[in-house]
C-alpha cells in the first residue's frame, strides 16, 4: 500500500512543502509523517495541520486536493512515483534527479526547474519557466523529460542544457531563451521571440512560429534524420507524436552568435 495525502485545510498563504517527496516520505511511519515540518508563511507547522495521512513507508505517493498554493512538492526527488490529483503550485520537481511525477490538473511556474533526471507529466496547462534556470543561474534543465499536455507560459526551457520538453499546446514568449542544449517540442507553436539568444539545442514546432530576423534559413523541406529516433524515445514514455515530415530549418540565434536549430513543420 502506498501513502495517500488529502488536503484538509487550504493554506491562506503559500505553503512550502518540500518534504512531500518519496525521498523523505518513504522511510517514515504514520506518526513520523504527521510530524514532518511544512512552512506556512513564517510559521513552521506539522504536516498533519494540512493533510489527512493514510499509509506509511512507501515510495508510491498520492496527493489529493487543490494544491495551487502548495510549493516545492517533489523538490530534488530522486526515486519513486508521485501522483497529484488536482492542480499544483510552483516549483514542482525542481532539482529533480529521478523518479516520476504525474499531475492530473494544471501546474504553476518553474516546473522541473534545473532538473537533472526523471519524468514530469502535466495533464493540464503549466505556468512559465518550465525546465528553466532560476534567476542568476547559468544552467536550467540538464536532463530528464517534461511533458505538458496543454499550454505553457513564458521562458519555457530558458538556459536548458539537456533533456526534453514536450508541449501539446502553445507556449508564450521567449521559448528557448538562451538555450544551451536539449530539445523542445511545440505541438501548437509559440508566441514571439522563440529561440532568442539561443546558443545550441533544438526547437521543433509543428505549427508556424514567428521566426526572428537573427535566424538564417538553412534549408526548406528538410527531413531531419534524428526524428524517428526522437519519436521512438518519446513513445517509450507513452508520448505518441507524429514527428515525421518536412521541416523548414533555421539556424541561430546569429546575434549571439549561436548554432541552435529551429525546425518548423512545412
């Protein structure tokens, strides 16, 4: 039997709950779980003040409730499975190195920020800075996979170095900002300034995007040889995307100068 947590008291200010991770919960008895510390504003309170707890000593965690004000769930998670039934707040899976997080609703900003491994799945929409670097940091996402079925906000993949981000919906401005590596797949395109100051990495858009003038058209109707490999890699994670087809291939951002790749389905 896994551990089931149900939110019983809605926080009045953001609740910082980085203890909600298999790394912390899996070795705890029911009594120990109840006494774990969360931060409600400036106050330190036991977990039982906000959650009904069922089960113990498992790395299979379920959390139920409206968690939009609950932050840092799955911080630095390295193993196990965390399933959230409902919406969730900021910094989900930040610094994650392994395991899997699944959210049935929407998620806030900074999902998977600076993560190094593992899988995050969002069934709804996500906020901004998905897989991004925190302010002042030189490197964002360094590995793993983030799959958002819906749309996402600003600066998706900002300064990411490795890993894959897949968006089923559209993204807002500055997707791939200062990107240094990795792959972003856009199911419904993005708003303006896609790939701005991009050094390396690949952005694939299945819908038309506004291409910045600092990107040079390298070739039209190009069929990238790595697409079948990427499709198989995503299929192994139960993400079925038809990436085959001819793409217009742009190189940039030449103002940096960078050697990033922007592929737009023709």
